[in-house]
C-alpha cells in the first residue's frame, strides 16, 4: 500500500518553500530602501548644486571655454587610472599579486559599473572581474578593496591638512578633522587586533558561515586566511607606507588633471585649487552615491570652488564638463574590456568544442 503523505509532511520536506517568500520580501525591502536613500541623496545634492544658478551665465561659460585643454587633461587622467590599477596590485601581498593586465581590466570594469549603477556597485564588479581574469578569491579581493578605501580617505585627509596653510577658508575643514580622528582610531584598533591575533578574529567573525550548507569549516578557514592576505598592507608598516605613497601620488595627479581643465575655463587658479576640488569630490563619495555620483560630484566641486569666490554659474559649467570627462571615457573603456573578454571567451569555447 502506498504511503499517504500529508501536506504538512510535504512542506516539512521542502523547508525552502516556506522560507523563500519572507526572504524575497526582505531582499526587496532592502533594495527599495537603498534606492530611496540614493534618490534622496541625488535630489538633495542636485538641489544644492543648482540653486541660485544663472543658467544663461553657465551656458555662456560653456561656449567661451577652450576645450583643447581636454587633450592634456585626458592624458593626465589616463596616468591617474594607471596609478590606481598599480596601487590595487601592490595592495596584495607579495607573491599573491595578480598580473598588471588583469588588474587594469578589472579596474576599468569597476569604473564602468560605478558609472551606471548606484551605491558604488563597481567595487563588487571589479572583484568579480578579477576573479574571472586572474582567479583571485572573492574574500581576498574584497579585503584589498576595503584597504583601498581606507587609504583613499586617509590620503585625502592628509593632503587637505598639508595644504591648509595655503588654502582659502574651507568651511568643512572641521568636519574633515573629526573624520580623520575617527578613521585614525578605527585604523589603529584594526591594526592592533590583526597584528596581535592574526586571522583568529576574522575567523571568529566568519564562523556563522560554517552553519550554511554550502560552507564547511575548511572553506571558511580558507576564506579567513585570504582576508588576512588582503589586509597585509595594514599589518606590514613598510608595505602600508608604499601603498599610502602611491595613493597620494594618484590623487595629486588627478588634481593636476582638474587644474588643466580650470585653465580651459579661464578660472585663473593655482594647481592647489585643482587638488582641493579633487579632495572635496573624493571625500564626498564616502556617502552612498547615485550612478556616476550625479549631483554629489557637482555639489562637492562647487563647494570647493566657492572658497575661491568663483561665481557659481561659471563654476557649474566647469564642474559639468569635468564630470563628463571623468565618466564618459571610463564607460567606453570598461565597455571595450567587457566586449573583448566576451569575444575571447566565445572563441575559447568554440575551440574547445571543435
């Protein structure tokens, strides 16, 4: 006689049926909350950027600018991107560093997705791309990206404080000082914990993953070890100083790029002004940003130029062109990388099939 199976038994055998709906609702709620936050940030900073603007003056500034300065500015921007890729490579522990080619391609893919997706989604995209191009583990790649962000903020704050005696009054310098203090405390605690206990605190934090079906204890331990490898520049002082130096040089190069565009817009400012705009825009991306930092980029650039007394309508023309120059070439380069890699993958599969 066939055994009768009740509805309750069938549900019990397939617990995923009961769990799928609540998990989906929670995921949808988180995504909706993220989009609402990003939309609010976009609207707020766009309002700050566009209020009290005389659009006729902005249009006149756009018409009367010398766009030949885009050529040297783009060349310097390419140097900046190269330095960023090199910085990511040296963040990895020596002996575990991916080749420069895959690192550069993954970097360009990251810039592409940062330009078209919100909340800095390009950071996740470049980790996935590096896994595909160089075989680097997700956990190690993620750890290096976190280290990069720490060094970025630290470097920008150091540049700001070193330049402070030669800058006009910067209203947000006090906020930057508090941010630097908080970052220094967190960084010091992280270095002390990692130096004292190695991978044990990371393994302890990742231990709940072992309860999931697709994670066993050995895999979690390997992930923890990869994270520790990715944090090598926080554990090794000499390594950290090299990463910090390259990070600082990359930001200063970008400041030169921004200054070259100031010449084209007849702003008559020194190279320090270009660096200040770089610092302001770089620090603004600490908050969750919309795709390509729309609104956020403009508000930060205008805030920096206002300290020099530049008319907002004229400054807006400069910042808009600067934003396009920092987004459009990187979207094109990232799309080219994805297209070439897709073609190479199809060709490899065809050869394997043949």
